[in-house]
């Protein structure tokens, strides 16, 4: 009888700790990380496109970014805090691969000369496992919708904060730049 009461009390204590973490500690942690890596949103509604990208923008702070902080040949949630999301109101093409209308998590695999860019149909809450210290992502590879490879370019000046935007140069691109690296992902109708 005492064991049963002890187990019930223990179960209630664990449930209470879980609820405090979920509804107090977790929202607090998310709010604090947004101060360090602010949330940014870019939209583009021209030429038949209706696009949005939402991401958290970390800063370089004197660190070596690609190849060290963000290792080469490892999936990166592409930004800080929650995964970056990419939303399109209509079907588009990423290079030559069809991306149906919808919202996607955006992942990348940086390398020195080329990056893989991944549009995934699942948008996990945080994007990395806390126990790995952020080193292991929660991306479900089976939910990848489009995977393309684009060249990495060197920037002539160092960029302090991660920036993701839409650019029209010789073509229309989703641009990602940070530190001294830039990638341009061609977008088409």
C-alpha cells in the first residue's frame, strides 16, 4: 500500500515537472534565444510568386562559421532556434524540381564548394535534439520533397548576421549569405 502511494506521488511529481517545463521553462528558453538570434521574415509577391521565408538570424561574433560552427557535410537546420520555414502559395520549381504549394522546413548541407538545399514537408518544433547540444537535427529524411545542389560563392566582405532573402539578378533566387559565403537557389514558375 505504501509503495502504491509512493508511486502515485512520484508520478504526480514527474507530471508536474513536465508541465512546468513545457509551459514555463520551454517558452522562456525560446524567448531568450530570440534575443540572441532574432526572428526575421522575408516575403516576395511579384511576377506570379507569393513566397515567404521565416528564420532566426544568428551572428558571427568572431567565430569561424562554415567548416567549424556549422560543420561541412552535416545537415544544418539553417539558422537558429526553430527550423527555417519556406512557404509558397503556388507550385514552383526549385531549379528543375517541382515544389507543390505549401510550407516546408528548409535544411542545408554546407560544403566548401557546393551546398545541398532541402525542402522537407515536416516542420519540427525545434529542429535539433537538446541532448546533442544542437549538433543532431530532427529532420526526417523520408519527408524530403526537393533536394538540389547549388554552388557556394565567396563574398568579398564579411557578413555578421545570417541573411535569407529573395533576389533578382540574371534569374530569380532564394539567397542565403553569412560570414563570407553565399548560395543562390534558382526559383522558377
